[in-house]
């Protein structure tokens, strides 16, 4: 008897912010194995704990069709493999495809004729067929588009966003043949209520993803540059933006630190591929330069305010409120708050980090920083509100003053307070 499509077992490779919600969603339709090489992560998920806070304990306890494992044997009988591992950059900003290559080599060891491998990790156009496919072929001994097939469907998860769930975000799909492309598209249609967009090729799907975040990076870079200009003109940026937004088609971006594993990383993948084919993308590079400068700009602004108020720099106690790369999520990957922290440490200041969202052990491991559990009263010369967590929005000026010395600087990166309540903001 021919097996139903729904009998085809899925393995999700990588159980982070992207892979776990995807595994839970597919488990409503099919049997799923959630695979990750991190044994600690597997143990937590087996106990219905998601430290990324993307999936609730209730959802995990009621996801009966999922097996969480770090054992390759448990995914050998799967026929569809969806790869959702990280694609970071090296120190020199070049693409770091090591996690993707390692995942492909591992899958090649168990790949069977007829299997389908779908990649969701963000890459430059061409990476799936130029890097992943040859790795799968070499590791498996099988032939691409004869023995096994590939698809690409870029992730669109927005960490910390409780309104836009994986199923309610439209999905771009593609496949290595016309038939496989339709199979991939139909697969995602099982769980994506917002619908799908079938791209004409894997390269087109790869390019569509990498420009999504490049576009946002450039939009934020423009606002960041405007905020620098307006500061020199002694104009409040937020007031200007509020006025400009009275026009219906003005885009509502705000200045700030641009980090994370998407917007602060993906443009470098496109830059890499563009240079490889002989074109240096000046605008994209300029946007990255501006956004990477913002940590230094914030430092410069605060130092000027300290000098104007007669607060000595060396030995000053600085409190930075927020360390994650964005609000209301525990993700500290590529957070640019670290730039502000390091700048003040280099200037001889004593710098504390307070963020109720982070895992202190992760911050210690990744950045060698001890984050505070509580705030000490009357201690700080400077308070920098760096991340717009909901909890921080509840802090009144009176509450914040409790942690500051009599003469202090309050700098608001994220417009959490009124302009007349702070000494400076972007």
C-alpha cells in the first residue's frame, strides 16, 4: 500500500527560535523528531521547558507527536529534513557557514533515496546549491535531483513577537525541481494559515530572505544618521519623526542599536556574494557602517553630557538597562549593547548590566559579564535605558531616580520616557 504524504516523518534540525516553533506546529499534522546537538537543550525540552520563551510549557506538554533527541539514530527513518541552524558571521564579517555545513554532513550520513532536505537558514543567493548540496552528495554518496532533493523556505520568525506566530506569517517556498517545489509548498501549506508564495527557484527564495533584513537595516541606518544630524542641530529626533509620520506613507522606523542574528548579520551575506561576483554594494555597506557606529555615538553623547554636568568619567558608575538585542525576548546573540558596555569599560568606568530577560549564565558564558539580579539605590552616575522591555516601560522617573546619585545622567536610547524627563536621547 502506498504511504500517505502525512505518513512521511519530519525531522527538524536545530531547535532554536526557528526550529522549535516549527516542530510544534508540524506535530499537529505529522510525527516529528526535533533534533539538536545541544544535550542540555534536549533535556530542557523533554521537560517541557523552552528557555527561548517562544513556546509555552503547556504547548510542549501537549505536543504528543514530537520526540526531542540529540541521537542521530532517532531521525534515520525520517524522509523530510528541515534544517534551521544558525548562520552567523565571522569576526571579519564574512559568512560563517560551519553550522550549515556540519548539519549537511551529518544528514548525508543517514540520507536515503527519495529523501527531501529543506533549508530555512538565511544564506546568500546560491548557497544551498553551491555549498549544501555538494556536502550532502559527498557525505551520502547519493546524486542530487536523482536520489535526493532539496528545498529552501526562509524562516521569518520574529523572536519575542507573540502576535505573529509561525503559522500566521506568509511563507516563501521553493524546490530543486518543479515537482519538489510544489511538494515543499504543499508541505508548508499544512501549517501556514497565512498562505505561501512559491518562488521560481531556490536562488530567488534565498535572495528574497536576505533582502528583507537588508532593507530594514538600511531604513534604520537612515533614521540613525538623521538622529545624529538632528542632535547636532539641537532638534529632538522623536519630535521630528512624529511630525513626519503625519504623512500616510512615511515609514515608522526609530533610531537605535541594530544587532541580533538577522538584521545585524544578513546584509553581510549579500555583501559577500555581491563582492564575489565583482560588485561592491556601496549603499548596503554604508548602512552597516552607520548602524555599527551607533554604540560609539551613544557613548559620545553620554560622555558629553557627563562633562557638561561635571561628572568625572574615570571611576563613574554606569548602569545599562537591557542587554538583549531587542525588547521582550531573552536573545543575546549579536547584541550591540555590548559595544556601549565595552566603550565605558575602556574609559575607566564601572559598568553594570541589568536585564530581567536574560539568562545570567548565558551572558557570563558568551560575554564574560555578570549581570545584576537587583539594583542598588543611590549608586549610579549614569543610567542608560538601552532596551525597550515592557518592564522598563513601567519604571517612572521617580523610580529610576532611586538608583541614581544626586547628580546623574539619564540617557534614553528607546524613547521610554518623555524628552523633558531625560538628559539625552537618540
